[in-house]
C-alpha cells in the first residue's frame, strides 16, 4: 500500500466500469456513489476508499497479471 495518497494514481478507475449493473465496480472496487463523488472527495476520504479497496483486493485493478 502506498504511504501517501499522492503516490497513487489520480483515481482507482481502470476503465472497466460495472456500476450500472453492480453495487461495487468490478474494475476498481468502488461503489457507484464513490465513483460519482470522487472529484468532490477530500484527500482523507479518497485515502479511506483506497485503503478499503486495496485491503479487499477483489477488483480487477488488484489482480495479478500473468507473466
């Protein structure tokens, strides 16, 4: 896990959105509310989301790519 929010990408989005059909996006692991409000969130709120989705590790963003 990155120690600083600014060491992370601007957003967890990887362009594989499923929030029209799923409560949690399969691509980034965020809820539809988190996705739509991302640009309005404080750094602390974004950090909390990053921490949660990294801990869960279920989104495509965190799957290991085959070598």
